[in-house]
């Protein structure tokens, strides 16, 4: 059974998609062990409590310096024997000490088709604002492994979503969540849990 930690900073809609997929059998051989947030007000923590899993507040503000927080995050994951770390709207930069400990065992969902509209500063509505400003006809979502760069890790799965002429950042964000993020993130977790994701350098093969 794959032991997951889901790291979230906000409402936790992707977390809910994971929980729903576990309950419906779309994700097999996996369980959520803990939900970690840096934000005491994150509704994701309430979702975790309602689901019956640990809701852990772990914030840089509660540690004397960033190094202490980084080590606390790593230790929390190691102590819980986590197999897969899922970043589901986590707005804290994952430190190298955690990335090295969990090499090719941390995944992130990004609301664009990487390498478009990604990197430093590209998160949340900013991504969709940039996509609309550029006038793209297609956007989407990407699930990728996390390395020490920003959105530079190996791509596991992508799903395209059409941009409509009257889209706002908010409407595009919602459509990408519903049609892409909530679809491919559970799919990838199920593939990993069943040993169907293989990494060689930057290339990922499935099956």
C-alpha cells in the first residue's frame, strides 16, 4: 500500500479529488497518511479531518529559521514512512533536503502545459492570466516529478483543455481543474501505486 502525504496551502480541491478517487476505486493500492499545510486557515486541513486522516500544520513561521523548517518537514515525512509526496497547491518551495530524500517520489500538479507558463511566479491565477494574455487556444495541466528547479522535473502526464474566447482567468482556472487537474492527478497516483511509472533521466514511460 502506497503511503501518501498531500501538501496543500489552500482549499484543497485537488486533495478532494484524490480522496474521491480513492473512495471510488479509481486510485488503488494507495492511502493518504497525512495532509500537511503551511497555512493554519487552509480548508484542506478541515477536509483531512473530515476524511479521518492526520491534518498537520507545519509552517516556516513556527520555526526559528528556514533550515529548521526544512528539516522538520523532511523528518515529518520520514517518520510517517511516506512513499509518495503529492504537492496539490503547495505554495512553499520544497527544500533540497526533502527533494534529495524523496528523489522521484514527489509529484506536483501545475495548471498549464509545461514548459508554457511555468517557473518562478507562475502559480494560481497568474498562470491563467499569462495564458490569456498570450492568446493561446489550448492550455491544460501537467503532473510532473519535482526536482530542484521550478517546474523542471520529468513530465509524467499532461491533458489539454481548450481556451474559450470569453474566458477570464477564473473561468479558465475552473475548467482546467475540472477537465484536467482532477482527472490526471488521480490517474498518475494510481499508476505510481501500481508500479507503472518509470523514470530515466527526463523521460517518463507509463505501463
